[in-house]
C-alpha cells in the first residue's frame, strides 16, 4: 500500500499534472501533519465527545477540558483532513470516523492510534540512531505501565482483525491440544485459536509489562481458564515441550540476525511430533530491486526502535528449513496483506 496526494479541485489536478509542485514537500508536511493531528484528536477524546452528537467548538472544549480557541483549530484541522463535518459552526463525526475512531465501535482502532503516539516518540530519534547505530531495544527501556497498556492494547487491535482469518488458514495435522504463543502479549491470537478448538490449552510467553496487560485482556474476553501467561525473555527462557502449535507472531523482527536462527531451533524442539509453527511478520521481498513501502519502511522502523531488521522471506525460510521444518506454506491475508504468513511442520 502506498500513500498518495489526492487533488481537492481542478487547479490541484493541473498543479499535480504539471510536475511543478514539490511533491516531497507536500508529503513530508501533510503526512506528518495528518498523523499527528489524528493522534491529538484521539488522545484528547474529541471523537468520543462528538459521538454523542454534533457540537460547537466551545462545547467540545468544555467536554474535553481544553482551551476553546485551541480546540477550534484542532476541529478545523480534523475537518480539513476529512475526519469531521462542519456545518453552521457545529462539528460532527463522519461515518468513517464513527466506525474506526470511536471507542464504542466494534471496529475501533482507537487503541492502535494511542500506541502510535508512543511509537513516533521513539521513532523521532531516527537521525541519532542511523548515525550512531547505537539503539536500546524498545522493550527494555524504563517504561511506565501506560506505555505497556497502549502498546499491548494497540497490537490487540490488529489481532482482532486478522486472528479469525489466520485460524481459518492454519491446518494442523491433528486437532491441537497445546499451543505456545511466543511474545503473544495481548493473547488475542491465542483466543482466536481457542474459539476454533475449545479443548485447546495455551501458554503465552512474554515480558512482565506485557503479561500484566495480556492477563487483563484475556480475562475481559473470558478466556482466563484456557490461557496461562509465563514471564520471560524468549531468547533465554526454556519454552517447554509437547506443543502442537507454536505462534511466532511479530517477534522475529525483535531479535538480531544472530539470534533469529536459534528461535526456530527452539520452536522445533518445543513441538510435539506432529506439531507446526506459524509465523507472522512484516513482509520483506529481499533482493536488490525496488522495495514495497512496508518492506522498506518497516526495516527502518525496527532498526530505530529495536536495533533489529525485518528479515527477507528467503532468509526466514532458510532458518526454518535449517531448524528442521518441512512443507513450508505461505498464505496471504486479506485483513493485512502486507504481512509474511508462513507455516511449517515438524
Ligand atoms: C510486536 S509485539 C507482537 C505481539 C503479538 N505476538 C502480535 O503479533 O500482535 C512483540 C511482542 O513480543 C514481546 N517481546 C519482545 N521482546 C521479547 C523478549 N525478548 N522476550 C519475550 N517477549 C518479548 C513484546 O513484549 C510484545 O508482546
């Protein structure tokens, strides 16, 4: 997926077609501006307040505890970006805003937007990181509980979308009894598997800050009897054995090139004789030619925040085969097309 410039009128169309408009300037200004404005609207509770009905800027300011003039400018910016409607001095949310950005909507991505605030704070260190190459893993900095709440609930948002599709596309040899969700955080992928296999017992292995949040989410969803949490560093903790399914979802980009092959060996050893591994990660086409937006950008993102890389599919397949996995299969997810989704059997 690529972001583009959409003209707002006839003159804009001509300007764009003329090739005279400095498009990198437009993208670097509006790209950051749009993202940061949406995050501010979410953090200040603007969409929640307006989900009650249309209001003036003064009313929204009062309901959110903000300055009226400041709020008016924020509402106008959100209107300009197409997230709010503005009629006779009153503001209301659009259908898309109601669907994606309000907390009460079943499609809400509000938690993910809250997490983006934390992410872009860390990412703003980009020049220092690229210059020095010295990065402390995002997960091992001193973080308050709110960070873990936004991080883990933010990721749970994605899992709500693609969890059911993944479960439909995973074919275990036998009905699975035990599943290990490595770096499983929120437990939402495990919940999706438990919904399909009611006798399944799950262990989620993750860092302490994530475990606190994951336990809460799993309890809210009513799966606390099926899903247990274990605190530990996935690189050093024993994983256990006799699992029928091991999930490695978005964790390979958190380990170094040296550590990654060992993760697949650990997975192989922890599986039962008919077990399978399921991998989900950021896609990377590899090779020497042009990259997709996801392949290119996510490499930079994970380098700046974790000091790690997104590894090309070919490299991941090689690590899986070297660990002993066979019959590797790649699936495509309509709910999240820019991911690498691979399964392999023991
Ligand atoms: C990007 S999140 C992925 C969460 C979940 N698997 C998913 O796909 O939505 C990475 C997860 O790995 C956990 N994690 C990162 N480094 C870890 C480590 N060294 N040991 C255990 N867990 C780790 C994080 O706390 C987080 O829950």
